[in-house]
């Protein structure tokens, strides 16, 4: 399943970085929880990015995210795995 939530939220300029990333996390969390709850118990759920991004900070916030380059921020992506449901 491909979810473009993060990318779509970072296309435009926005507030300061920490505030912006917290808002994205708050928005995405309910969707990920709903997906996890729909899975059978003991399913291993992986969530990872297909690319990273860079954002320049300015006095009043951040510029639109940029991707497609070879910087560490664009080629290294986070990945998470959860074993969902009852595990015992």
C-alpha cells in the first residue's frame, strides 16, 4: 500500500520544522492506527519511506520540501516495524 501523506503535506512552505513535523505526525497517526487495527493478530506491519527530503528553515518557517537529490537526507529513509494485535 502506498501512502503519500507525508509528501503531500510537505509540498508547500510551512511553519518551523519541529512544529511542522509534529503536525504531520499528528495527522498521520490515526490512519496508521486504523490500518494496524485492520490487520490480523501477529501480523508484522512495516512502515517506511521510499525517499527522504530536505527542508530549508527560514525566519518564519520552512521552505517546501525538496527531494530527488543525492544528499543523505534524501537517500536515507526511516523504517519501522510493529507486530500488531495480541502477541501472547
